[in-house]
């Protein structure tokens, strides 16, 4: 399972918009790697940002 999969899974489990730092704490992945994974997921349309600095899975 790649970082993107772990990040997306952590977001789904949180059930609310989360910050990269929250995902980092939940997964143990370095915060900079979480941010890179989020950017990749954003390009793929898998996550959206409902408000600044917060992310959640796209519906």
C-alpha cells in the first residue's frame, strides 16, 4: 500500500476534513510525504479541500 492509499484511508476513517499534520500523526508518515501524497490525490480528483489547509475524500 502506497502513501496515497494510506493517506486516503486515514481521511475516510477520520470522517471529517483533516489537516496534513493530522494524517501524519494517524499514519506515521512524515508530514512532507503526506503533503506530496495529498497533491497527487488532488490531481487525480480523489480529495478535495472544503476549506483552507483541510482535506477530505472526494465524494
